[in-house]
C-alpha cells in the first residue's frame, strides 16, 4: 500500500499541508536525537515486542503497514490481548521509563483503531503531554532493549529494514502513516498541531560528510550509480564502426589488405595541476580525487580499450617514472616522455606496442624560445615516426611509415598568437619527420589538447591548411571565451613570428625549403695554380722578414700571365625565407576524427567540463582530403587517403555528463574524456 510522503520526505503530494516550522525543528534535532544506533535499536525492538505478543498473523500486517480503516472489533481485541498477556512483564525490567513503553505501544495500537472521521474529534486525546515527555525520555535509556527482551522474543524481522516511530499530521483526508528518515525523529515538544505515532520503514541514514558539494545552480545533482557497474556502461559510450561504410568514391574501407591499429588520446589530469586549481573540483568527493584511486581507474581504462598507440597529456613526471611507465611497460608498451620546460612538473607521453610498430625516430618539441616574447611558454610536444610491422602471413608487402604527433598547447584564452606560433613549430616538426624522399608525406596522426573549440580559427587552420590572421583579436583564435566587450584587445600583426625562428609561413623549417650545400669547397690543382702569379701574390706582405735569397726578390710573372685572375662568383646569398602578408599555411591535409556533433541527441560533443560547462578541446587529426559537404551530421566529411578511419569511440553530450555528476566522477578519473579511433593503412606490394 502506498503512503503519502510526510513533511520531512521532501516530496509532498498535491494537497498535503506544508509545515515549515516543524520541518525546521525536526532537521535541527537530526544529529542529537534518536537517529543514533541506540535509538534505532529502541524502535526496532519495540516493533518486535508488539508483534511477539500478538497471536494473529494479521497483527504483524497491521503494525507493519498500518492499513486504512481496520476492523474495529479486531483492533479492540488485539489491544486487550496485548494488555492481558504480558505488557507488564516485558516493560517491568526497563528502568526509568515504564510509562514511555506503555504509552508508545498504546499510541501505536490506538492509531489502528482510529477511523478517519474520529481523528478530528479529539486529537488531544490521541497524544497527551505525558506521552510526549515519555517519548523524549526514551532517548536517554542506557540499557539496550535486546538485553531486556531476550533472544527468544526477537523475531527475524530485526534483520530486515529499520522501523521508526513517525509523527503524522492528522487530517480527515490523510489517515495513513508517513515515511521519514530516522535522523528526523522529533523529540521536541510540539505546541502546534497534534500528531500520532505509527510504524513505517525508515531509509538508511547517509553521513553528512559524504554528501558531495554541487556548486552549479539551476541543475540538480544525481547520485552516482553502483560502483560495480563498468564506467563505460554508465556513460553510454558506443563504438561507431565505419569499416563497412563506403567513402565518397563508393569504395568500402575494408577493401584490400590493411594494417589496422587503434590510437587513444587522453588528458589524464596531472595531480599537481588539480591541486593548484582545486576550485574546479568542488563537486567531486575527495576520495575520487586521490591519485591512487585515479591511477587504478586510468589503468583499468587503458586495459579495457587496449590501444596500440597511447598519447597522453598532463602526465606528471614522478607519477610517470614511478607508476605509469612501469605499468604500461608490463602491458606491452614502449613509452617516450617529454616534460614541460622550466619548473613545470607535467608533460606529454607517447606509448606504442613494439609488437605492432618499430621506432624510426623520436623528436621532442619545445616551444620555448629565449628572447622571444611570443614563445616564452613552457608547453611541449612529441613526434614519433613508427614503422608498422606487417604479419608474416601477408607475404612480401610493405606499409608506409606512420607519423604520430602529440601536444598540449597553451591554455590562456587571451593569447591566441602564442597558440598559433606553438602550432606552427609542431607542424614544421611533423613536416620534417613525415616528409618522404619524393617530397610527399607519410600518413600522419596529430592529437592532443589544443585548448581550442571546434570551428575556431586555430581549428580551421589545422583542418583547412590556411589562416588569414592579420588584424584578428588574439582571444578569437581559440574561441574559448568572448572578450569582445573589453576596450583593449591584443590583435595579431604580420609577420606573426620573426624570421630568426627559422620557420616559414608555410610551417616548414627553412632548411627544408633550401637544401644545405657543403661548407667546404673542393678546387682542382689547375684552378689553384692560376693564383700563383696574380697581382696580390706578387706584392710583398707587410711585416715580412727580409731573408736574402728568399724574401728579397720579387717573383717574375711569366709572359702572357694575366696580372689578375677573374674569380668565380662562389658566394652564396642567405636563403630567402618566403613570407606572406598576414597568412599562414601548411600542406599536411589533416581532418578531424570527430564531427563534434551528436545527431541522435541534437547536441554538440563534449570532451571536458570546466566549471560545469561542456566543451571540446581534445582532438585526433589524421591524413585525409577534406570534402565539401553542407550536411553537418554527415559522419564522413573527407576522402580517404592512405590512412582510413575504421571506427571511433563516441563522445558524450553535456547533459549526459551532468547526469554522471560531471568530470571527474567515480568512473572517469580525469576532467577530460578519452578519444579513441581505429585506422587502416594500405598494404602495398614491393
């Protein structure tokens, strides 16, 4: 039978009278009243005593559920039976409180005898001031009731739900008992509306110190699901398979032999950075922010998805060398790590499985340049060139090398100029590492935390390969925040970086554009003999020591020997660095794995939730030709090249992350979501 919620339940049905004052009194006494274990035992045992003294099975149902309108004669018989068979025997051993037990029991049974029409007649008789004082005295009982009653009188119901005496507002339209937490039992004197005591199931108490603080107004906090459910099932992330979906040319991604691999990009939230910005994580319970808890969750996540290449950002150096690198090595990874420059304690890591790839070269990238105000930040990147290992069963076939780049660019939303310069350095390094002998590039995967939102100028520059930046406000580059209301705005000027950086506006190193010539020239003997009797050779050097027969004569020039030798113009001009006016470019042809929109939900994708606001700043770009398409929900907005996208792990919307208590949560131990994609590379015959 369903019961209307009481005033302390927080969910009052329509028409139920509100009692703010009584709720306040009850709430203030929660920590001091019968919500303790002794008080719980008191009410639990009292319920069993009353049931033990009843011979009818209907009595238990009456006490347990308090049905509406019981039979009057049966209830009178129950009351008389209880009084005659042992009420005095049971209650006589209780010190300082016989009237409490008798009054409480009589009040409980009296509720069963009341009809709806009689509740308004004489409410004062149902709950006397003496019974109220006796009920308050029950709080101070020093001897627990299980010892008084004896083990033979306790029924199995003790092991079931907790039972509590709950005061109920009287009224002709509500005659049933109410549900109220144990901590909210009132022991103060109510000087307003009279109430009666009945039995109902009391929910378990939740310690106040474990209640998570949720500072975001306007949205309610949902309790996390049970821990035994895997996190990927709670957050509803699905694998999107593109292996059988044809591309724009009508070819299926699975045609022909392929070398398939998976790559994960993950900002795992450095512990030092989390502690420095603790105000961002007030909604999290302290236990789930503990590094040992987070480390175990992260390793479980790595093991579950089992990528072949793992690109990590915000990797704390001591945690990397002491825990992450040894654990990942045991999982079969070979790891490379680059700490941020300066005094920073975190960096980037790229890990790969040597059973799938062979390392060709590894290039750490530092964005800091002494003396350049534009590049005075400590962010870093890491570029690896890997050779896929083809299984022996495929015979004599070859696969092109794979270039993997991982970075974490500057966060500051106001310094878009710094972000563009850092990205230009990374692209120049990728261009150098991925360039083949014929001038083309091998397949490239560029991933990381770029601290820029989709469709921002920085994002469009990576995807489209060109950006006109001259006169653009610096804050607009990343699109993270809108500072258009500010009077002073830093604007980008051309050229964005000086020529001394050694990088062109096409994001290539100058040495890549102009091959270096040998510093030492080789001259033939005949050419050198031409200088034997030249005019400069026939002049006496100043300060030459005069030696008779040696330095006292002037060499005679042979007849027909020219006085001067016309020398070849062998001087090299400094390489001319091509600079465009306010435009930067690159020729890597990159496309994002994700479309940044969830068509099934009609919401944008989210990779992080700073201050409860969902946004996308993490990306995986790969080599593919972009295609023009006006349909934003199309999942394949590119033309496959040598690198094909076979699948990806779907991202989530902001609403779903709200339901999971934001980020981090008990299941995702970072403030970012991991990105995971599967690729296929063309296998060609030699």
